[in-house]
C-alpha cells in the first residue's frame, strides 16, 4: 500500500493584520518540519489561486517563499516549475518595469507597481543547498513582491499617495459591505 502525503491548506492572513508587518527571520534548520511547511504553503497557494506565497502570510515569520508561475503556452501551473526560496538575498536589481499586482493577503485589489525588471537572487533550497536565480519580467516581479513580504512590506505600501488613498477607501467600502 502506497503511503499518501497529507497536505494542509493554511489560513492566509489578510491586510491589515499586524503580523504581515513583521520582519521574517532566517531559517536555520532544513528539516522535515520545513519540508512540511513548504508543501503546505504550495498547497495553500494553489488552492487560493495565487502564484506566490510568503511564510509570513500564513503567520510564520521565517524567510521562506514559494512561487509557481503559470506557463505561457497554456496558463497552467505545474508543480515541477515550483520555486522554493529560503533566506533570499538580492544580488542585482536592474531596469524598471510597471506591473499590475495583486496579493492573497489583499484580496480583490490590483494596482500597477514599479519594480525592477531583472533581478538575481541568492537563496537556499529545502535541503539548505546554495542556489542563484536570475529572473526577469513576471518572475522578477513575483520574487520582489514575496521578498517584500519577508521584510514586512506589502505591495500597497509602494503605491503613490493618491492610489494608496484609493486603496484605503476601497478597503473601507468592502468592510462596510460585509458588516
């Protein structure tokens, strides 16, 4: 009989939860509990319709993120394309790009944000091996968005003041509709 892996879907914290503002700490132990967390984060991201998820978004202040972009040809996400990024550090950041972003912690709000178009990132994989990733376009934007989460920054923090006020107004309106 095959042993089946049981994955858990984790609760995603929503803005303005103060935990989202915490700075995440470095991962020191690359053990089975880290592997389980990575698997659960992947499952949560896919179930929620996201392309990236930082551990802080599920209430764990560790420098961990997962990204799984849909493929250009069929817009589907495949597990073999999954990136598990632990303790990331930017090595290079170049060229500007505007990108329409959304966030699982800020549902139903999308806004154009200025980012770098090309980045290279040093990180560790789930086993603690050193890796370097060079990315551009959507992947570069996704990496910056998720690494911002690890530093307690949300994409709405990057908006110019007028668009930020628009966001706050829309958020208030959404809250009032729910009460």
